[in-house]
């Protein structure tokens, strides 16, 4: 009988312990819009859609996310033995997205697991497995990513089910089988062509047994309220980003909001670099430079060299072709020096003036020189120079360089022309007039106009007849 009493007492104690444990838990009943939205609790991927879940009593951070919508994050208090209702409606966000892109297909794992691209936090969520695992006839469930290498993580309930680098190629499909830990790349050009015709595409689309997620690249802009300040003076960094998850500055500033402003007090000339990243895997970096008056530093040199083009390039069909490698390098050097120079003179600008040789009609050469000057401006802007810092002018065949001036330039050129080319004064005169001069304002310093005889691609630029397209493209 005593043993029976012991057993009874133990059973009662276990029941009371289970009851006490249950009393410490509560429930969260969450409703989400759109219905495909995914729920994270305390950083762990839980499930997609509206549902109820048991949680320990206390405060929890609940994040609801769906790509193409603004993320929702809030702290929720769960009471023991009670149900807490939460209704979260996400707001659609972002412009439509154009290609190129490749497709990712995922199988062989928990279909409710979250898929994260190029990060580990909920902000890098792109969808869940069940949105990317169908490819039957009219029904497509697909993740479209820009070409490049992306690091994908598949996770649920605090457990990482798979993680690895995935090489995405334009017009190709990568099939990931998590169970087999395999990746297979196949042709996807037909579907890619169909989507390209409809581009740009919405970031998120869901239908019956269909879903498409199209990931957009990150963008960022930075401005500084005062480029030149006195020692001890403060100024503001100001920035905006689009589609960024994490945004930060160097030089001791650290992580910042996606858009905003912050005062800084540099004690010497300082360049602050902002880096913004997102699920696309790429990053956008922008800089703001402040010159502190009184700093003992030499004024940066701006190396100005005229830019030369091959005959009749860029043409109407190929407006991006014609800026060969040697001339790009000259412009890259110019851009680097000019950006540093702006720390000393924030009002400085560049003036680019393009010309054409005398062959061809006046309208033809006017259009040609306009394409030349715009191509240079585009390149400088791509190098990080603000578009409003580059003035342009196109003169066509109206202001040809005199033959005597060309002769003087060649006689003093530090890089003499090859003998065969030097004997052809007419061809050299043509070549000198297929150029763009660059002037630093307001100083008026003008680019050196020496023809780049020592460049590997100088023959392509000098050629009197129009070079073939493939030849020029190979020189770029």
C-alpha cells in the first residue's frame, strides 16, 4: 500500500508540473495580409500565412514580411493561458523590376521553410520554399534573381536546413535539391523571353498554384550639406536608399537608418562612404567628402587628357560603342582626381566639348559629336560624378582643328607616331578632330590634346575608314 501511495503522489506531482508548465504558455493568433506573408518570431522563421502558435508568456518580437511589401516588426506581449490576436496588413512597396535575371527552383525540403538571400535576418527574406517549387505547364512558382552569385539560406524554427552559394545566369534555371544537396543549371530561355516581353515585372505575384518573386537591386544617394567647413565646425550627412536592408557609414558613424541625416564633426579632410546592401546580393556605395579649411594637404591634381574616338563611332545603332579601353582609363583617372578636387572646390565643374572630322554631312556630324559627348558624360557619372557637375557641348564639323596646329602637337607629342602613320598627315588630321576636350571650371584648365600614339588601341582610333563593329567592341 505504501508503494501505491508513492506512485499516486508522483503521478499527482507530474500532473501539477505539466499544468504549471502549460499555464506559463499563451497563444498568438495572427492574421496576415497578403495571405502568403511569412511570420518570424524572435528572429526564427515560423510559418507562412495566418495561423495560431503557442508561445511562452512574455514579450516577443514578431516580424511579418513578404517580398515587394514593407516589413512589419513589433513587440507583442503574450499572457499565460490567454490568446493574443494580431492583425498585420503589409503595404506594397517598390517599383516594377526589369531584367536580366535567372530563375531559382527549390525542392527536397520543408515547403514551409523560409528562403533568405544574401543575409540571415528577416529583412533578407524573399519567400518560402512552396513559392519556388512548381514548374508544371501554366503554373509557375519561381524566384528571379539578377545574374551573379547569391548566398541562399533555407531555415525554419531556428534550424538551418540548407545554406550555400548559387550561381545565377541570365536565361538559365538553377534547380536546388536540398535533400540531395545538389544544384543543376538548365536552359530557361523560352520562359525568360516570355517574361522579358512583359517587363518590367511586379516584385511579387501570386495566383492559384503560381507565384513569382522578382528581386530588385539596391540604390543609394548621398549629399553633404556643406563641402567645405572650418576646423571644429559640424555639418550634416544626408542620404536616401531604395530596397536596402542594411545601411552603414565608415569613419566611426556605423549603422544608420535607410534614409536620414546625421551631424558629423571631422577634424581633418574626410570622405564618408555609405554602403547599402539588400537581398539582391549587390551593394551600392556612395561618398560624401568634407574639406576642413586649414588642413595642410596638397590640392589634388586633376589630370585632363582629351578623349579620341574611332571614325563614325558611336553610331545610331550602337550608341554605347566607341569609347575604347585606353580612353576609358583616361576618364577613370580624371574622375578619381576630380572627386578629390571637389573636397577643395565644391563649385568646380567639368565641361566636355566633342567634335567630328570634316567627312560627312553637317547634320550627321552634329549628331555624332552629341553621341560622343553624352557617352563621356555617362561614363563620368558611372564613376560617381554627379550629372550636374558635367556640362556638355557638341560642335560637329564646325570647329575643326587647323592642320598646322595638329602638326605642332605631333612634333611635341611625348609619344611619337609610328612611321607609317606619321607619313599620313591627312589621316592624322582626321584623327585629331575625332576628339572631345575637357575643361576644368572655373579655373579654365584644358585637357592635353596629344593623340595617344602609345595606346594599344591607337590604331583602331586612327583608322581612316570606319572600323568594323566587332573590332571596336574588342578594343573596349
